[in-house]
């Protein structure tokens, strides 16, 4: 994954065009969430892209947490602090905060290890809606607004037992959905593995808003549309 083509860094100023962010969502993450479409009125940069850029810029730590507090648009210029600290916050030029990053433990700038982790971590996003969220919604008898679906990241976490690895694969271990009225918090938990051996754990937590009663026909239509968009992007037609 050639990450540098998906963002622009001028000094400490980080920005994304709609084309860069949308291409990353579809090409790298397999994520066809409409909010990452170039022409979306609610367009935002994928959280997976922010996660990847932070690791690319600062390096990988054994333990890292990413807490999202705002949706980054294409007109936003983020300021990357020129510091080496366990906790940093990412603001834009208007002093609005978008991300808190915490880290601890050994530090790796091994490009192979860092690229392997980020590439495999974000690739799971493409299967989140049809393979993970749909069964969770069905079990809880709720669903997102199929006309204006909105699923965004709340936080990501990784914890490695060792940095002595050449590559990292992910294996989904369990999922949960907790409901708070019309909002749902989804947690996806992973084992981080190297050559079949578990060397750590990871978690992605997402927020679903505008929940309503489960409707199989409407959800089937959403999944079909999602699959069609994906096929058109990958294969044309």
C-alpha cells in the first residue's frame, strides 16, 4: 500500500482531497460507506486513513489508542505536533480537535512491520457492513437508517506483546453491540498474529446513529446496493 498518495503533508500541515480519501476508502480499505464518496454532502475522511497516517508519521508503539472526536472534511488542515510524547492531540488550524492519540512501550519505525499492520487492519473495513454489522443488528432487532446510513469510528486500539515481527495478520475474535436509545456502540475485537502465533490484540469501536426497528427487506436492499457499488468500482460496468 503506497500510503503517501492518499494524503498531503506540507511541513506539519496534513490534509486530504476528496479524491485521495475516497480512493483510500475503496482501494485500500474496501469501504464503500457513502460518506466517503467524492460527491457526498456529508463527506469525511476515513478513520482508517487517519490511523494509518499517524503510524506512518510517528511510528508504531506497542500500545496505541486512537480516540476520534470529529469528522475530517476535505477543507480541513490538521496540525501534526512536532513532539515525542505518550499522548498527543490533533487539531486543525482553527483549534478544533479531531483526534487523541496515546502510546506506550517499544517504538518501531520498521516500514515492513508498520505497513503490514496498517494494511491488514484497514482491510477488515470492507467486510464490516455485510458480514459483521448485519448479524449484530438482526440479533438486536435494530438497524441503521438505510436511506442515510451513518457508521463512524469512536476509537481504535492495538496492543502488541512484542515488536519482533516481520508481519502482522488480524483474526476477528468477537463482536458486541450495545444500544443506547437510537444509538448503538459496536466493538470489534481482534487477535494480532504473526506466522499463526498470537502476538497482541486490537479493537475497533464504531458508533451507529439513527437506529430504528429492524426491517429485513430494507436492509437487504442496502446490502445489495453496497455490493453493487463495490462490484462497479472493482470490475466496472
